[in-house]
């Protein structure tokens, strides 16, 4: 029984064919996504137009209903005093009432049709949004497949050796992202969203208070409402700052870090105490580098606040012409750096981020002796 031998050329042909097939599939998925986006935009415009028409029809119906009531009253008056009016006046009263009633019925039917069309468009928009999301996800996944397939095959052995760890890390990153989304959703729901709902209720109360108890009582309610709005604004700004501080683009790294550390300490009521020290230049860095350094300080500080049980945290940043040095030191409980914890992907994420910018990360810690995070990033 003979064994079929596949040489390297045949293997290359198989790989080329596989790559072409995957590329064609990627293009088709991308086209589906783009077509869905175009249809989504068209339907979204139509939906706005339909909503406007519905609002105009409702306004028209209100006017017609008033006119119908007036025409019926006129018709009732003509019927009661039949001999007082001419035949032409009587006919006009009946015809006018009938025309208004017919127009009102036609308008009502048109409103029902438009409402049905609006509901249909909204359902289609939901389905299209799901299709777009799936298409984007598939394109991303296919791109990853292509990158792996078309990369240097000599690295396959190393890739296989790292696959398990990278896969586990990837899952943990996704878990962390989902947990962050849930946390952000809870914060918005329990904070600004709840406060804004209360603002709406209090605004109605102010209106009623003004009418029932006078201007002085209403002014007192308005002052209370201002406090509530200020609180909601503070919560929104804090959430936005956690996502991406706008000051990073406008002011740069140093002022943003000062503001972030001050806001973080204030939010936690001064416990732990956080001190920031800056040495060297305050010149602007590239946007990507400023974001990377900010995120590294943010992650280190949040780790210390959440896990270290520290009383004091010292953050030091030194900018030299060729080197950035970041040190985050706390006097907390510390931990064993040789022990791998089940959910220690925060440190893994920091290592990945530092490696991307060709930096170096060191963590010094012992149980009961606090923790020091030491980061160096070359500027060359």
C-alpha cells in the first residue's frame, strides 16, 4: 500500500489556495457589512422623516378634531332652528361637517400607516445593526486568521508554544472588558441616569410649587435642583475622565496626571493619600506615548487603591531627553511576585502595554512590605 507524499510546493499551493479563499470570504463579509451600513443610514433618514410626518399629522388631527366639534355644534344649531336658516346655509352646514369628518378619518388612517411604517423601520434597523456588528466581528476574526496564515511559517513552533498562554490572556482581557462595561453601565445607571430622572421629576415639582405656593417656594426648589445637577455633572465628568481625559489632548501628560490623581484622591475621600512628584521637562510627547504612560500610571494607581490597602501612595514621573521613568510606590500589604494569581491579568496587560512601546516593567513586592512598580520607556 503506497503512501502519498506531499512536497513543499504542494503545501505552498494548499496554503495559497486557503489564503485566497479566506480573503474572498473576508471581502464578501466586508461587502455585506458596508451594504448593511448604507441601508441603515437610508432607513435612519427615512425614520426621522416618518417621525416628523407623524408629529405633523398628530398636530393636524388635533386641529381637525376641534374643527369637527365646531361643525357639529353648528349643525346642531341649524337642526334646532331649522326655519331660521336658508336651504343653502343648511346644505353648507351638513356638507362642511361631512368633509371635516372625512378628512379627519383619512388623516387617522394615514397616521396608523405611518406608525406601522415607523415600527417596521425600527425593527429593520435593529436587525441591520446586529448584522453590521456580526460582520465587523467576522472581518476582524478573519483578519487575525490571515495574519497567522501569511506570517513566517518558521515561527509556527513558537506560536504553538505561546498559544495556550495567549489564548488564556485573551479570554481574561475579554472578561475584563465585559466587566468594565458592566461596571460603567451600573455607574451611569445608578449615578447620572438616576440623578437626571430625579431632575425631571423635580422640574415638574418646581412648576407645580410655583403655581400652588408661589415664587419663593419655587426658588428654594430650584436651588435644591442646582445642587442635584451639579452632582450629576460631577459624576459624568468623573466617568468621562476614567474613560479618556480630554485634558490629555489639550494640556498634555503632566497637567492631566496631576488632575487625575487629585480627582482620584478626592473621590476616595483622601484615603489613601496620593502624592505626585514630577521631575525634568514638561514638554509634550507624541499622543500615543502620552496615552500609554497615562494608562500605565492609571492602572498602577488603581491596583494600589483596590488591592494594597495602603495609607500612602507615591507617584513619581521623571522626563529626561531620552528616557521616561515612572515609579508608583505604596505602603500596603504587598504580595508574592512569584505566585501567579488567577485574576492577575491587570499586570499582564501592563507588561503587554510596556512591551509595545519598547519599555521595561519591574515590580518589587513582598507580603507586608508594600509594592513598587518601576517603569522605564526610551524616547528614542
